[in-house]
C-alpha cells in the first residue's frame, strides 16, 4: 500500500475490530481472580461469592487464586505483572492496596499506574471493641479511663502498620490518650487474646469479630465509619465523640493496566449486575460486609484519597517494613 497514512488507519481499524470481537466473546476461558491473602479471611469471603456469581452470569469459571504473603504484596505484584487480556484479575482489600506502598520500603507494584479499577465490590465497617471486663460502654468512657490510666490500657492490632494499628494511632492522637500498642501476627491472634483478656481494646474489621460480639465474648462500643453502618444501626460512630477518626475496609476489583477498554467496560457492566443481585447482597451481609454503590470514577478517587491519608499516618507513626 503506497499511502502510509492509509495503512496506519487500516491497522488501527483492524485493532479496534479485534478488540470488539474479543470483548463480545469474553470470557472464552477460565478467569483467574487473584486474592492476595489466605483462604478464610475477609478478603477471601467477599471474593468467593463474587467470583461464583459473575462466573455463573457469564457462563465461564472465575476461579479464586489465593496468593498470600508480605501483607498482600506478593499476590498484588503477580497481578500487576500478569497478561493484560482480562483473564487475570485482582480482588483485594483497601488496606493492602493503599497502606502497603507507604508502609513497605519496597513494593512490587504501583497501586495507581499498574491497575485499571473495575469497581468497588463491598465495604465492611471497622469497629472499636473491648473485652467485657473493661468498665467502658462508650467512646467517652474509654477516653476518660485512658486519661486516668495513661499507658496502662493495652491496644491490640493485627501488626505494625496494619489498618488496625493506624486507626488506633489516629484515635490516640485525636482523643489525646495513650494506649499501649501490642502488635500481633494477624487479626486472629489479636482477637484470641482480646477474648481471653490478655489485651483490652482493638480497632478491627467487623467481619473478624462479629461472631465474638454476637456471642457476648466481646463488646462493640463504636464503628469507625463516617456515618452509622446499616449493619450496626444502633452503634454510634467514633467520630460522634472524637471527630476526625474514621476508616472503612473496602474490597475492590482490578484488571492490570493496559487491559483492552472493551473488556474493562464489560467487566464493569457485569460487576454492577452482581452487586444488584439480592442473593449476593445477602451473602456479603452474612460475612459482615455490605455491597458497594460507588461508580468507577469515585472508586478511583477513593484510592487516591486513601493513599494520601494513610501515607500521613504511616509517617507519623514511623512504621516501616523492609
């Protein structure tokens, strides 16, 4: 072909046509959904019903692949390096995606440049819970007791730099109290000692302590969301007593950056269908979470806001993991 511009135009048209065909037939094979945490955790509990439902809707298997390690960095890095064809996705929790880049000296991914956000799948409230032996029933009670006993009340967390820890530090600063931080290797270990009374207070996700609270082994005194949670409508927010203290655990679906826009668009449409499904909504509610209702644009804004917010808190605490 003598005209190079015409050749380029035909090539672009062919590429667009191929992309359109791929989107129409997508998915033509099994889709892998990387969950960068172990089986049985809150992230996994959200990912599995989602994968089952979207797979059923599209007539192809969406298989959860748990790749735990380094606080979510291993699985997230693997997703970032995967083929940009829509057949490997990432479903991760917000803390790994927006805290780890500030917490770890080096992470194998860029949370913004390496991923195309598909959609926010669900959220779960963070809660302030205490061992029932601690004589507090409100945030005001806790602040008063902590001020009368500076450094004597132990605050458990799932580990240095985790959302549990950073939310606790945010609370301590805003309330002007000194709680003694006791880091554990995971929320399960922290909650076990909280139930036994080895520690007295923790800030953690509602799914991780829901059964303990419902059985009376722990007492929830506040939620950390900006407004009261539909899952705990009678529980006040921390901010009602200590303004400026808020956090939520969110679960989001991503594709590697560079995935064809037609496939991204199809995944967004199909994700919305899943979120509107009553059965899926009930499945998440049973796990202590609720379906999100945020557009892709607002999801991007949430990621950027959280990256900035937690970067400030991490620097303030001096937490770092090599």
